[in-house]
C-alpha cells in the first residue's frame, strides 16, 4: 500500500498531524520505533506504579468552553472535546531567586501585581514589554530570529527580573543556551504566564489514548516497533521509508517528528557535515513517591522554578548535574476533585548529556542514586523535607531521554536552529515537533497540525 503521508514518530506532534490528515480522508501511517506512544511525553509502569516520562504540566490552559487561545484552536482542529483532555488548573506556582519570589497562577494579574511590588522601578518597562509581546506574531512561519535578551534589555534594566522571567520559559522550552529566540520567548510567555498550567487527573496517558483512539477511528494506521532506518529519495524527492527490519513503505509525503539532525541522517547517513547540528540541553529528573500528599507537609505550590546562584545559568553544565537551579513539581497540587493515588515530587536539573550517555551500566546506576540524593538535598531550600515519607524513587537522565525520543544527546527541546516553515532540503519531506519550533505539549500538537494544514492537505 502507498500512503498519502508516512509520519515518523508517535509523539504528540506526529499523532496530532495524523488525526488532522485522517479526518480529511488522507491515508496515513504513523511509525514508532518503541513499544509505546508519546516520545518524550510518554508513560511507563514501574513496580506497580504509573509514571509520566516528561509531563510536569500542560501549558496553554483554558477553561472548558473557551473560544479563543491555542488549546481551543487545537481541539477544533482535531475535532475533539474538552472532556477528552479533562485538564485541571494549577493551584499556584512561583519563581524563587535569592531574596526575591514571584508567585503566579493562571490569573496573569497575580504575576503583574507581584512584579509591581518586587520591582516597582521596572513595572512601566515591563508593561511596555507586554505591549511588544501582544503585538508580535510568534506563529509567523516566515519570521526572522531575534534575541529575546536584546528585546528584554530594551524594556527592563534590572538583570534579576530579566533572569526571573527567563527561568521558567527556558526550563520549559529553550534549546538555546543563555538566550531564546524572541518568538519562542513570546510563545512560552503566553503559554505559561497568560494562560497557565493544567494537568489531566490520569496524567498524559489520557490524552495519548484519546489521540490514538481518534486516529484509528478515522482509518489511520499506527505501527509500533517500526523504527525508520532510511528515508529513500529519488531526484530530490522522498518516495518511501525503509524500516529497521527491511520493510519498505511508500508514501507521497514524509513528515518527521524525529528532529532535524536525526531526520537528515535517515536521508543520508554518509554526510554528517551537511546535517543540522543537534542540541545539547538536557536534564536529570528525580521522581519521589510519597506516603502522603505534599500539602500534608506544607508544600502547596504546583511548580517551583528556583535559582540559588547570583545569576541564572541556562546551558550545558560542566558537571554531571547543575545544582544551582531547577524545577520542583508536585502533580498533586492541581485543582482535582479527589486526591491522586499517591504523593509525588519531581525535581529537575540541567545535566551534561555526554557524561550520562557514556557511563557503563554499573556506573550509571550508581551515579543515578548519588545525584538523586544531591538533587533532593538542594531542593530542601525550597520545599519541606519529604525524605522520611519516600516509598519509591525513579530517576531519568539524558540517557533515558535519548532512549524514548531518539534525539542525539538526549536533547529535550531539539536543536537551537528551528525549521519554522517545516521544510527540509528534500521535496515532500517535512519536519514537525521540537525542531519546527512550536513549544510545549499544546505547541507540539499544533506544530503537527500546522505543517499538515500547510503542505499535506493540498
């Protein structure tokens, strides 16, 4: 069978593109190397407990029935219902720096009032920055890259406030060390501060299963354990893909969510020089299962973005883990109608991918436990001591991320250079997902839909 489109990767972006195309009766096949769907936003079961791989929260939250905004657009494009995602809003989050804390909720006025109180001399400049953000078309596929730090420095003079604004946005979406493209800054600013955080009670499994069910009901084909070894091109056009087992699948178009460098390696593995450079921003995350709710210990924040250094550093660290900053997330601290089955605390920090990927298996297990303890120790500056309540622990690293996503270096957000228009050097081979440039879970889904609409529905 020859498909209209073959999609490489059954993550959020690939699945959403598949649903969109299948709705318009295009023949679509999604190929996934792993035994499960989701990519970075997947899930797994360990010692009789369910875990989300990458999910802290879903950005771009909107109340059910909202007519405007990315989440509403996403549901309309997929022909899905609000109940399919069943998102519950955050309680309260914060950005914590030495001597200064900014609280924020899904009501933007909470952050605005906090900045006015903590940085009274900066509030006028911040309001001018908001005007710049509001008028900027971050979804323009023909946009040019502009330094976000440069733009912010034109409106805000206090480097602490600049770093406090960057901290959550970078941790949740930047592949670029020390800076962001302004369009990506705008996307993340709106998705985190204007719209805010939500989470399904059942975690990411609910959304993934709804997407797959919808895709299959529309006639789409999903093949697991079907990794792509090669994208076959003739006369500059992609004609088919060859799987790891040698099976060849023909298609009029190929859409890849595997990343730019990884995709072009499938086109021609003999030309590494001409391939885009992969990113190297990655993380280690500690997941602790507790015998109580974090709120029972006095911890009520949904997410804490912290920095304990004089300046905020966002780059590949020289050490195995950068303990100067990180994220503390409690999946329990959303507005649920009933408690989760157990307490959870997730602590994330920047990590050196080369260190973690190159370890022997024996050393890898030992170093995971060592750095887990050190990460938790640092977090005690920002959260009550929960260590006496831990029932179980898991840790994932750049090595884990590479296994789930196939991304070189376990780079969570792909390469710094984004292919915003989704095009590659090969006709009818397109990119969606992390290296296309729309960020967050909702952004990833809209990435797949946008590229499908632009090129594959004609």
